[in-house]
């Protein structure tokens, strides 16, 4: 779009510059921002901000300099204006504040453009011989040459028009379902006549597998087990539905498309996909954790009942897509435990090394809240389809796979243009595309666990439909801090639980992602993932505590901040940081396993935490096990020999917290196929476990669930007397369909 000219920010008086970076091009005179030749809508102020950064690549441009350059003497709310401009610019570029490719934030200092920049100064002065020839003149020149030249021109013209005609376009989307809860994970049959999906529309809280005709008619409920049944796929002949079930034993089950009894096929499998001839199933073994699904890819053969590994050098983030001849698989994945960036990869179902297809990530940060489950890939002829996030929305994108290769030609192009979260595409052989549109929110909740372990007394503390998470409560239960994006940026908020009033504690350009309030309720430690700051509840300027020192999880009674991890959460241990000196002391480290999620007992004498495999030890064998420990705490390192196991390490137990009296440990566990809150009693003197582990709050609901908080550390259970405060996500979704044409 052309940027309007004003006296304070005129662009006509500038010498013309054409900046190229990545697939983008910014023209300083016309005010145009283009991506791969296509215009990108960007307002004037964010575009001028972009030019200011591009003028000085790799240099820090301070906030004061930006104020002078963008606003001059104009009296505005500079802080809010700059934060908004940065956010809009990042949205246009598809950039991430926490893991930037273009714009790096230097907290409270300024910004730096970190990608390589090509600066073509005043393109109007480029000699004619070096300018690209216009298509019409170029064609006439070729036609004026020899017969060989004419033939070459004809081939090039044909190639140009053929390429343009082969670009997919989509019809206006049609809404297929109109449920108030969660209807998602659609798969369409090869012939485009049947649709299967996951839904909680039965009103029992859990998810079941459903089937309906695309042409219309009443949907059929295929499963009714109390456990969650999800992740369906339809056999090539349309006779059978396979799906993942959390029933006992968990794994991949099959049920006739016309209804009947489900039978177990593959124990512990996830995200199954039939091969084109129906002789094999590609699936993954893994678990849902921080940011989505993490698995290792396997191939099951019906004829022999055997299983073999594929893509042993990568983690898989969702269902794979088979090529038409069954020789190639494409999936969204990564090669480390940080779950970012997420690229598209291809591999052979027979094993071997994977090939990276995309240059730009499908998603840079798996913990983006709008994409809380799996990343699906669909394949039709030589085209693949995947959901890709840019800014605040996710859409379906398409790309071409070169014939006979495992290479993506020309990158991905957007196919749908909704403003929500269009995810989980599936396509028929005739070009009928179905996808889910997710609406997501997260809130802070309070529950009083009952003897029957239900959430009958649960109610919301926040009511705004934003993303609110990571609660932390003062020792007397009067003050709550949490992270929220209700103003557009993730900031730290504080709420008076006695009187109900709340206010933002931070107003920054960065995305805050963690906060912990001190025991006395006077101070808050918060972080953007790299740096921890200290702020006073009463107000005033914050001060730096430490850099690259992890996540603030708790405070000790004597005022030290207890942190977990560093830049890579599972490679470091647990430390305490003294605010007076910023000196850090590591207090717990397994040495082999990651040690994280610390929380001190009310008297400050005991520490609880959990262990997990880290990227050094995992070696692409994802574990669905965590183990909770307690250990004595005196401010110094605790020997491994003094750790007391609270759980046996055979289940996914994590994020433990002390009860208000210090005699119980609450923790999250997936041991019953859902994510619920469990508890174990302790001996008051020795803190040895006493009695069995038992549930205190069952949350068996697919619409409102702890599973919808991508990073389990953000659930953050806060026991306050006889109540529990925690974060929980709410996912609403329905299904849409569009027809693809050339």
C-alpha cells in the first residue's frame, strides 16, 4: 500500500532506497512493502519504523532516536505508540519477539535489525544495461532474433503462463459444523464424500469420533468411551476409521465407518495416517507437552504386524502426509528439544535422513497459544497444504513439491485468508479441502477440590476472553499476579483478590512470559524468557536482576528469587538469585536429567521440583515420563542423595507445588489419559511420602482443559488454604470447507 505523506515524515525528499531482506522488499519512496513480489499491507508509522531500522542494520536504534525520527516534537503517548508500531511491523513480517529473525528487542534500550539487508540506493539511477528488461520489450527482443531464440522465447512464455495457471485458488469457505464447544481434527475421505472428526458435542465433556456425509444428513457418533477419542483418519476405501484413544490401554484403535466395536491396533500410538494403498500406517510415539505434540515417527505394516522407525533424525509435530505413490512422507518437525523453529521435512517411510523443505519456518515458536495441538500436513498430487502462522492469525498455505524429488519449489503461498486460526487441513483427491477454525482463550480459575474429585465448585477469576496464564499468589492469598495479552502485548498484571481491582504492572515492548510474586506480596520477579526484572507492587521503575538466567518460579522467605533453567530450560538446574547482589547459587541439578519447576515449602525449608530428559540425553527418544522430588533447602546445593522421590517416574508427573500447610504435594499428571491435578500426602517431619497418590481435581473436558495450556509450567498450581488457583485453556472450534481450483 502507498504510505501517505505528511510534512513531518515526508518520503519524497529522501533519496530512494530499495531494501531487500529475506523474501521482502521495502521501497522508501512509494512506501510499499512486498513479500515475494506481492504487496503487504502496513500502516505509515510501522513502515517508517522499518525504514529506520533498515537504514542501520545490525546496529541498535535507541527508543529515543525512534521517538525523534517517528514523532519529532509531536506530543503523543510515545511508549504505547512505539509498542503498537513494533507489534504491527512484526505481524506484517511474521516475526517473533521471543525468537526473532528480523527485529531484535534490546529491553528498555531499543531495537536492532538482525537479518542481512541489501540496500539498492536510488534504483532510478541504475544504468539501463543493469536494469531488468520489461517483459514486453524482452519478448520483442527475443522474437527479433533467430528461430532458436524464438523457440526459446515460446518455451519461456509457455512456462510463465503454465506456472501461473497452476497456482491453486480456493472458493469461498463453507461452514460445515456450528457447535458451541470443540469440533476439530477433520479428515476427508479420498473420494471427498465422507468427513470424520473429533467433537465433544455429546455434552459429556470428553471427545468422541464422529462421521458425516459431506452432502448432508445427520452426523453419526462412532465412539462413546468415557476417555478422549481423537486424531481420526479414514481408510482409502472409506470402510474404517482409525484414531487415537486415551482409554485403557491407550493407543491407536479402529472402528467401522458404519459403527461397531473399536479394536486396538497399535499400543501407545498417536496421530495415525493411512498409506495410499491402506497397507501401512504412519504414526508417532510421543506425548503432548509444552507447545504441542512431540513424537518419533514409526511405520506399521498390516501384512506382517511389524513396526519400523522413519525420520530417526527428527521430532514430529503432528500427522504426516503420504505422497500419492507412498514413497515419501512430509511432516512438520524439528531437530532439538526447544520445539522451535518448526519446519516442513520429507523422508522415506523406509528410514534414512530427512530433508528440510522450507526456508522460512511454519511456526517459529511452538508455544504460540493459537496452535495448541498438532501441525497437520495434507498432500494432493504435487501440492502440499499446511497451517502456517503469521502475526495474530493462522491460515492454510500451499506449496509445490518438484516431481520425482523431495524438494519444495518456490516456498509456500497463502491459500485462505481468515483472521482466526485455520488449522489441521485435509484434502480429497478431487481438491476438496477441509480445515478447523479455532478460537482460543485462557483464564485463571479457582477450584475447591471435593471428595469426589470433580470440578463442580470451579469458577473463573478472569473473564475477558484474553490469554491469561502463569498465576502466582502471595502467601496470605490477597494478591495475584499473572501474564495476560488483553492489551495486545503480553504484560504482567496484578489483581487484588480481596477487592477485585487489577492493573498492569508492566508496559514494555517485549512479550513478558513469566512472573512470581514475593511471599509478602510487595515485589514481583518477571521475565521475557531471557532477562529477569524486579518490580514493586506499589509501582516505580523496575530494575534488572539477571540476564539469561531462566524463569522466575518462586521466592524464598528471605527474599531470594528461585529460578529454573537458562536459555535452554532443560539443560540447567535450579538456582537462587540474591536481589541485593544478583549473585546466583545453583541449588539442585541432577547432572544427567533436566531439573526444573522449583517451589519452596511455606516455611522455606524444603524444595520440590521435577526431572525430565534434556536435549543432551534424549537423542530423539521422547519420553512421556517425569518424576517429582522434594529435597531439604538451606540456600546451598542439595546432594542428589538427599532427594526424596514423591512419584516413581513411570508417569507424566510434573509442575509440583506445596500445600498451604506444607504436608501435601500437588502436581499435574497425565496418568489417567487426561491432564488433571493429583496429590500425595507427606510425613510432616521427614517429608517422606505417606499413602497413595490420588486425584484431587479431575478435568476430563476437551473444550475446557489443562491440555490447552501449551507450556505446562504456565498452569502454575497455586494452593491457597483449601482452594487451588491455576490457569486453564478454553478451545472452541468448528469445521470449514473450500474447493480448490487451478
